[in-house]
């Protein structure tokens, strides 16, 4: 088997406009990723009491993030199959439209509960957008151009990471918090018009049957597991009976999901794919790196805004080095893979991520800000050299007509990894903060102590209401948060190093000269 695919597989008219199609696909990807990166800088504002924000607690903020990621991840399998069956263009258009409606509703939320619900609606739309973009990409580019196209596609994630925080910060400096969601609406309208004009439709000639039982089991299991983890962090007690029962129930349901999928003749998650060790290792790398990074992103916003005193816009600008590194290195990572192989490139990326997380464990309230900028740049560099090679391995491990399934699987593992990262590392942060600060809350009325111990933002909010008497709480709150951040960052280091071990053991090394085509043939044969 050679690496090229006959040109007749892709119509000439589609082939000519393939780069314009990639641009439209990146625009649709942009709004899905942009939303999460914008939300990151708005966390502090939304947690501020009305009228500035919604007065959301740390656990409610975690749910505003995780309601999106869990619905997104839970529906990706089905979304990929629906796209394979009905046509990827139709699904892409419908998904973006639903995402736009959800964004408009989220902007008008008046309570944290409404925000959580409308974020879930946004995720419903996004779940049908993400797998369709990669599936269309795999059907408009020949195999030899796919790594380059996927690298540019991954660079689009970096662009969204750059634009999101800056746009969000600028909006929050001039408008109300809901503007960070309303900004999605005009982008949605432009994306819909361009898709109708440029993007071709494609579908799997032999689509799988839908799997509603599997979808319900996966979503219920993940929600129970994440709820238990977040509740444990909120209470600072993971031995609480309710916490243990909820986590156990989630694990039982997820186990039932795996057993059901293994026995089903039309599983949404084909367990057979994971017999390919290369495929499994790439999936594990994606899940583990997003577990570590999403948890860090969550606490870095509180570090820059609450401890260091930067505005939302300034916090967004501080994220620029991370985004710049992704934009620079993601499209070029394939060249590193060609020289050193998937194993060395991805493992080095994960070790670099672990080193940057370790650096967070040394940051204090007066650490020079240029050190944070260097850490963010190195973090983006590490991410670029993980996402591009693993995405190529995953997408090329399955036949072209299964592109929707491969895309859904990779994005599901990324989202589940990120959701669990926010839940676990957010809970570690919450528990460590409460344990560190509650001894300093004695002067407060009993009714306020529990509320003040929830997060640094809750403590500082109460301190501000108390006026001069509350100033005594500021330094202890900062000290407790920094300690909690250090503990959380070290947990992230451990997770990234586990990922490095997995990729070092199972990802393929550099193929001998002239053997790249043979390696791709082996990957496809292993998947078949």
C-alpha cells in the first residue's frame, strides 16, 4: 500500500477549494473553542455578586464549565454517527445553529442554574460541530496532505485560545458579563453562510446504528462521577457518605456502559478499536494532558485576577504566549515527528507540560510576571507537540469512511479528560483552600464562615463587604490559595508524567527511511 490515494476519491471541484473549506471548518471550530477560552477569564466576574455577576460559588462555576464538557463528551459518539448517517454538512449546520441559540440564552441568564442549563444547550450544538469538522477535513484532503491539514486545524485551537481571553477581557472591561456569550452569535451567522456556500456534504456509505442506551449510560455515569468529585471538594471531605456513594454509583454505571458496548452489535464506543495499542496510547495521552491543563487553567485565572490583581483583559493578554506557541508549533509539529518519530515527540511534549506545571508550584504573590509568561509559552509548545501527532495517529488508524467515529473518540477523550481535570483538580484546590483558610475565619459570624471558605473569591467578597474589618482576611486568603495552587499543580505534574510513561511505552518510534507508507498501512490494518 502506498501513502497516496487516487485523486478520483475526491472530486476535482472539492479538491480545488480544499483550503477555503479548511478555513470555514476552522471558523466553526473557533466558536466552539472560543467559548471555553472566553469563559476562563469571566470566571471571577461571574462569581462576583449581582449586579456585576451572578454570585456563583466555585462549585457552580465548575458546573458551568462541566455541564458543557459532559454533555459535549457524552453526545460526541452519537453526533459522529448521526453525521455519518445523515451527512456531515447537515449536522454541522444544525449544530452551529443550536450553539448560537444557546449562546444568546446564556447571555441573558439571571441565575447560576440558568447559566448551567444554557451551557448544556450550547454543548448539545457543539457536540455535532466538532466531529463533523475533522470528518469533513478527512474527506476533502488526500492522505498525504492530511497531516499538514490537521496541523493547521490544531493551530486553529491555538488561535481560539489567543482570541478568546483577549476578546473576553475587552468585553468585560466595557460590557456586562453576558457579552462573552453574546459575541458568539455574529460568528455563528457568518459561519452558517460560508458553510452553505463552500462545504461539501459527505457520509459513511455503511453508517452504524444509533446507540441511545449507550449514550444515556455514558452521560449518567460521567455526571454522577463528576458530581461526587466536585461535592467532595466543596465539603473538603471525600470520605462523606454521600460523596462516596455518588462516586461509586458513577463508576458502576460507567462499568455497565463498557460491558454493554462490548456486547452490543452497534456500539457507540467500539471497544475493539482499543486493541490497537498505538491508538489507545494516543487516546490516553490526549485525555491525560487535558486533565492536567484544564485544572491548571481553572486556578490560573484566580491566581492572576484575585491574587495578582490583574483585570480580565490583562489576564487575557497574559495567556498570549500559550496561544502564540500553539499557533507557531502546531502546524510544524509534523516536521518534528518526521525527524524524531511520534514516541519521542509526544513524550517530550508531556514531560515539558509536567515541567511547566511544576513551575506553578513555585509561584508566589510577588513572582515576576515574565516567569509566568515563559511558563505559558512552554506549555503551549508542549501542547502543540502532543495534539498534532496524536491527532494524526488517531485519524489515520481508522479507515477514511470512519473519520466521524475517530474524530468523536479523540474529542470525547479530550473533553472527558478536561472535565475530570476540572472536577478532580478543582476539588483538590477547593479542599486545600478550605483547610488552609478556615482557621482564619474565626472573627466572622458563624453564618458567614462556611460561605467564606468556599473559594478565595468568596472570602474576598465577604472581606470587601466588611470594610476595614475585612482587610485582615485578605493576606490569609492569598496565602491559603497559593498553598492550594501549589498542591493542585503537583497533582497535575503526576498526571502529565503518567501520560509520558504511556506514550514512551506504546507510541511508535521513528520509522526507517522509506517505511512511512508501510507504517500507515500497518496502522490501518491493525484498526481493521
